[in-house]
């Protein structure tokens, strides 16, 4: 058989380790296939129940009134997520926009937002007011409290309980994925436990989950275990690599209506919002998502195994249970970090001739380097890698539309880093 590794001049050592890694992780792949099958069944059942047909792929412009495709999409999202309602719109520019919309919809002056997974992802810091911004929640009079996870990555139940009993909290924020941190990402069982705990103290507290990178990784979603709202991006897991833009919010019907009126304006809510020909991509992307997420997870596990064998620390390690598609690897120095991420870019199907460098990206406090040779700009369900330029110099990888292409990209990037090839 012809050798795919030789086509990219990958060293025999990396090729050998890659093959050895793949043999060792086959049982993990089988487990992923079972989760994928269940989630695919869940999506298929909803498509069948809603009689999806060509009429749902139609295009609306202008105000977008009576868009049957949009309305059916939001019904399907609610069913798949086990929620009362959903808001799935191309008018959301990213996942942060969806989360911010929910926060602004729910919080009023003198209300308190409590983050119980530590400091939120970088792009939310100006939204909340952790970093200064004239339009932050803080500047509108919203209070913010933060409780870090314990050193073992578990919720600090004692501190959460003390805070909720001493402070009237309106919204609790949970970030499921690790973001740019080395903590473990949260399992659905973790979220279920803390939701039940919070609700026993005060059932009126609204629990908002940042679900980015977590959809379809397990067979259950946060809104199925008591979260009031969950948000995510259509160019991550749930879009299946086909959605061109947008985000979603799923959850309690009353809260979804508030979010809709924040996205548009009071009195308009969900009634407007042209889909401009994107309904087919949203529906087909959702249909593809369970399989696409499984490919991304296989890529993450393979990456961890390969890099562990080369002596690098990985988070999570190759045999740990997964709760999102992100794979972190500690490279230890700026030079290797930059080299590895540049290697991912050079192994991409799009813009492989481009060399990324660290830059001052909007919404981040450190310079960031991003490799994203993707068909959809910034789509992190496609294989990509990025990192803030700060100690301990960790590369964060995610995605993989096909396992085979992403596996090759990991091997190319790793081999180039080891060889120290000049860009």
C-alpha cells in the first residue's frame, strides 16, 4: 500500500509512533461510535417527527416573517436539547454574542452574576466588566462574583453554598469547556450535581451554561439535567462544519423570549430575522454534527496519545473521559508553541501557504496565535489550533471534519516542531 506519511515527508519515527498510538486507542474509538450513534438517532428522530422537506430549506429576506424553516429549526433544537424552546439565528456573530445576549436579557441593575467555574473565557471579560468597557454589565450596575474550581477541577460546593446563602444571586454562569486553562472540562454529571445543589438552595436562580465545544460529546446536554439556558456557536460542534455563521440559545421558554427581545428589540422578539438561505446549512449541519464531533474527538485522543509518547503533558490525557473536543498540550516554550501552530496551518486544506504569527486579537489580553485553515472562517469544528502567548505555552487543538485529514495535520505539525524546520 502507498504511504500517506511519505507524501508529506513525515519522519519514520513520527509515523511509527502514530501507528502505535492508533492501535492502542481503538477501544476508545468504539466507545465514541456508540455515543455518536445515540446522538444521531436523537437528531434523526426529531427530523422525522417534524417532517423535514425541501420547503424548510427556503430563503427569506428583509424582516423574515413566517420563516417556516427557521421556526422548525428552533423546534428541532429544543427537542434535541431537551428544552422548552430555542433561539437559533444567523444574526448572532459568535458564541460569545449568544452568551452576552442571554446575560443582558436576564440581568438588571443591582442583580448579581456568579461564575462558579472561575474566570470566564477571555472574550466574556469585557462583557462582564472584568476588563473595562463602557458597555459592560458592570457599568450597567450588575454585580459580579467569582468562585474558582478546586485544585482537582471539581466545584467548590462549600464556597458556592456560602455565597448563595449570603448574596441574592440572579444568574449562575457555568463554563463547560476549559477555555484557555488546564483544568478539566465539565462532564454532564458534574453539571447535573451542581445544578441540583444550587436549586435546593434557591430554585429561582437562573443557571446559564456556556456549552461551546461540548455538544454531542456525551449523550446528554446541560438543559436535560436542569440548566435553564445553554448557549453555543453554530461554527463549532453543533453546526457540523456546514453552518456559515450564527449561534444558539436553548432553554426555558420565558427566558428564550427575553433573549430574543434582546437580540432584536422589545416587541419584536422571535418574529423577525431573515435566514438568507442558511436554513439548509443549519439543518444539514445539525444532521452531520454527531459524526463530525466523533471525528473531532478521535483526533483529540490520537493527538494526546502521539504527543504523550513524545514526552509532552496533555490535558486530558489520551485515556481520560472526554467532555469537550479540546485537546491541550503543554509545549513549554514560545518557540515550540509557535512552530507547532504554524505547522497545523501549513497542514490545512485552506490557506496552507499562510504563516500565522502572534497578534493582538480583539477580546484577548495576551497576544494570540491561531491556525485555522478552514472552509468557514474561524470554524473550530474544523481542525484548528490556537493559544495565548503566555506561560506555560499550551497549544489548544480542536475539531476535525475528517479524522484522517486531522491526523495527518497533527503528524505534520509535530514532525515539523521536532525537526525545528524554519518557516
